[in-house]
């Protein structure tokens, strides 16, 4: 991933498109993208102020969310912090307006 990642492209609600995962990494699509039906999709809502919501399936088939924060460094390393959970680090492999691909980072 180029060092100059447009953080503006990251802002918004991204859902895991598990059907598209592969060697390139884990694929996320904006919630406006037509995804096939799935029994709950996990993802994130990235806000420009560095806050986020981690979203996913919850009890009784209702959605659940947890607030947190995110940071992105110059190398494309995305760190997600949700209180009460271990930090999640993703290395952004590619970011376009309609597709985010990331791999677990260190």
C-alpha cells in the first residue's frame, strides 16, 4: 500500500465481505455495496475524529456495536482499540472507495 493513504476513503461503514477473502487479505465493502445475504456481518464504522464503532451480529440476531478508537500510521498500519478487548492491528493492502483489503498486522 502506498504511504499516502487517503483517510477520507476510510471514513464510513465497512462490512466484511467474507465471500471475497483470499490470499490478498480480508475484504471489506462499504455498506452501500450490494452484498449477498448473510447472517450478520462484522465490520467497522470509522469516523473522521478517530472514533469508531465495531459492528457485528449480536444476541437474538440483532446487531451489536462497541465504541472505540482508530489510528492509521504512514505505513498503512491500522490500529483499532475497543475497551475490554485486545487491540486489533490490520495492515492495509489496498484502499479504494468501494473496497478495503487488509491483513493482520503486528
